[in-house]
């Protein structure tokens, strides 16, 4: 049994109470995730794993750190962000218990366990920033975070005509507000 996520457990197998810790890295040979963000082929997954021998098998717990890449679901900007997940699963001795995971030939293979944990933690609707305003529905241009908000920066007079058009609604509202105040 081999593979980048396979760990030996022979030295703690059938010895309840024994424990081993492993810290290692795996470079992915395939992409993890099918959504608009994923952990790419060649990305490194950092693992901290604890193997505990229990009566029924080997209890595997740990954390995996990686980075996902993809695009913002609103504005399509390239994004990347860290992903950290925790996992825990009992790898039962063969014949001991109905389980998805088994100790095989004195080894445990964590690949499915870690991959599922990472993929499930990927954001379903990733955004470049929490308040990403997305794309302008008319032009398809990316809106900036300050669009529609009051800007104190001086406006180039050549743009002021455009600015008036885009600000029309907001300006009308603020004029109305000013009238009420005065
Ligand atoms: Zn965005």
C-alpha cells in the first residue's frame, strides 16, 4: 500500500493507548474541487496528523492547510485564499466494524479523508472581499468598492459629466435631503 497520504501504523497497531504524530507535506497530483475555486494540481497540502491506537482500530485526527485559487463569484477577479480544515476518523481493523475507512496492511491512507474535508470547506460562493459590488449590469465592468459611495477625491473635470450621469440617482437623493435640512 502506498501513496502520498499513506502512513504506517504497524508500531501502534493493536496497542491501545499508543500514539504517533506526523507532520508532512503532499504536493497534489490532481486538482481538488470542481467549483469555481479549487486546490490546484501542484499545490502543497500541509498536514499535521495524530494517530491513536484504540480498541477498534486507529483514530486519525489532524489538520490540513492549503490554498485555493479561482475567481470571485461576483466580479470574476482572480482570488486565492488559505483553507484550513480539521478531520477525524476511525480507521477500523479489518472485520472489526462497519466503516468507510480501514487499516490495510498496517497502514492508513488519509487521501479520501483529507480531500473530502478540504473540498467540503471550499467556499460555495467565493468573493474577493466580503462587500464586493460585482459587475455593472449595464457595462459588465467591474464596480469598485467605492462606487456609489461618497468620494472626497477631486474629480477630473473631464470625467464630471460621466460622474453626473452615474451619480444621478444618489445626487438627486442628497439634494432632496439637503432641502429638507435647510
Ligand atoms: Zn469580487
